[in-house]
C-alpha cells in the first residue's frame, strides 16, 4: 500500500516536471513523451564529442598565398592551375589539439575568394562564407583566419567563392589536428583524391558549371589522381603500421576504394573517431568526406598492393600503389583509437523531424538549371537574405532530407557534426559522426544533430556545381532563451 502511494506520487511528480518543460506546439507528440525522449537522447550525447581541447597551446602562424601557377601534375604535364603556396594539393597543415592556428591569407588570384575550413568547428566569423560570415577577399587583399580547433582529426580547406571553378583549378589543402597525445604509428600519410577534366593538351577544361555538369552529378574528370599524380606510390617497411588519411577533394566524384588486399580498419570518418574500428568494405567517400585508416603491413600477402576505386564497378580507377620496400621491425602493438561514446540514438526516429528538406532541380537561373532546397535556389549574392532553419544550441534535432531527384547529393553542414539515423526510413546505426552524408537518387535520409556552436552556418550539396547552381541554404544556431 505504502509503496503504491509512493509510486503514484513519483509518477505524478514526473508528469508535472515533464509538462513544465514542454512548450507545446500542435505538431508535438503527447507532452509526456517528447521531453523525456529528448533528454534521454541528450544524456546519450553527453561526452559524445571529445573532451575540451587542452588550454594554453602554442600559437601556430602560417602564411598562405593563393595564386596562379604552372605545375607538373597528373602525368607530369605542365598544367596551369591555381594553388595555395605554389602546390597542388596545397600544404598539409599540422597542428596539435589545443594549439591556435593563425593563417595570414593573401589573395593573388584574378577573382575574389575565401578559405573555408571544412569540418572544423571554428567561430562563425572564421568560417569563410562570403556575405554570411565575412566579405569576400578581393584580389590583392589579405585576411587573417584564427581559431583553436576543438576536435582532433583530418580536415581540409578550400575556397567558398565560385568553388566549382576554384577548387577544380587546384585550390585545396589538408588540415590535420593531431591528438593531444598522438599514437605511435610508424607513419602518418595523407592521400588527397581528386579528378581532373583535361583537354587534349592536358590543360583544365575552362568551362565550369556546364549544363552537362548540372544534369549529372557535377563535373567528373577524365583522369583520377592521388596527391596530384596518377603514379602515387607509398613505399613502406614490412612491419609498418600507418595511419592513412583519405580526403576527397573532387568536385563531384564519389570514390569507393577497394582495400580488401590490405589489413585496414576505419578509425575515423570526417575527422571524428568511430565507436570502434570497422571494416572499410563498401565505404563510399563522397566529395568533402575524409576517412582515416589504421593499416598494418605485417602479414601483407604481396610486396606491391594496388588500390583501386570501384564506385562504378564497370570503370575502376587506379588510385595508388603501396610497395613494401624494405624489411622493418613489426610496429609495437597498441589499440586502434576509437571513441566509444558515439550515441546509438535508437529512439531518435520517434522524435518528430524538425525539418524535411526537399532536394530537387528545375530549369532556369544563371546556368540554365537550378538545384533547389525547399524550392529555393540560393546563389552567392543572396546568402545574406536566406531564410534559415533555426536550431537551439545544445538540443537534439532530427532533420530529414528527401531527394526528389535522380542525382547524388552529398549534403554538408558547416559548424556541426551529425549522425546518420536512417536511410529510406530504415534505421541505420552508423557508429560515427559525419559532416557530409551522401544521399543517393530518390533516397531519403534522417540525421540526428546536437549543435554546439552558435552562428549562421551553411548547409549545401558538396557537388560543387549543384551548390553553385543553388543547392545551398543556411542554418541558424542560437542559444536558447
Ligand atoms: Cu567543403 Cu561549404 O564546404
Ligand atoms: Cu547535389
């Protein structure tokens, strides 16, 4: 009897607490379930992002200049490109978690530009989006980017002005934020995957954002490179254990590398460690995505391993060779890095979608075809007037993306990571966060996100031609009242 009364009291008290926390809208589910579910999802999220970066790290100052140049690329042809600090790919910047990076950037291009730090949770004003977070940097001008990365991992940087042209011409670099205490891999290697559309003389075809690109999955080149060459060879020792970081900087091409000949485990996606090391089988690397692999060479069955992309099985592309050049001692064992706190969010699909983005195309606009989000094509100049979905800082949201078209859309969110919850309504437990998720033809995906960084952030298709032709919008993240 006594127990029953106590129980009834507790239930009543819970109902009061729950109702008190709920600002009811007509579309809300019954008041008793939603806030409880939200707080359960948030409890699961606690600790899902790595601990705060250590304070008091060094200031790392770097100069970057963007300029036209000529470089021997692809097969050694002297190619006219645009480059950061005279190289394509641009420099690999390495900082340690806790350090602050200050980039003095000078634009020597014939066009205005910016630098966007893809995947890095920067203060909004450092995000490099013209008309939203800063004015475009005009030819001859300098701008200083400064931020302390909050997450360790593999990131990259590229222009956010006429990106379909500027990235294609060669403007991209890699930013590696090392863990506060990096693991003892024998080597840490970066493979920048890209493709090039070249004319008969080996120069970049200078028609950008063409009707053909727009009717397809953007611009796919006629030659694929790793680190700017078709002959990338990684020479390793027989006992090496390497951390191999893949970055897809292509405008439109998706890579699906066949790594089955390697002892390789995926340890991070889009910079963030996975819940536990996983098989790379079937992994699709869309434009913008990064994949970190833990590769052990000891036990390799051959001394030359060819890595091939087979996104389209009918036309595989050579990516690189790994050659075991010399005997080396077997690397001392250590556990692959992982981040066990990636939430499962098994109940998340019962939270109502905060927004259902409709992705589609139509005729019209400056390029003849427009790619739209919710029927709106956003172009660079109207960024500032954009209507924006608003999210409250620190809350859980389910966002849905419905692809009404028959093309691919790797959707990228600035300023936040999200977890894929479902494809076509079927729950998937991807054990990692992402900043870019590939949506296939006619597919619907659901993602869960808890934004932690305030500001107006871009959300767009990372097929750069689709973005240029309108497939962009913004998300406002605000602190709750
Ligand atoms: Cu890598 Cu908004 O882009
Ligand atoms: Cu797209």
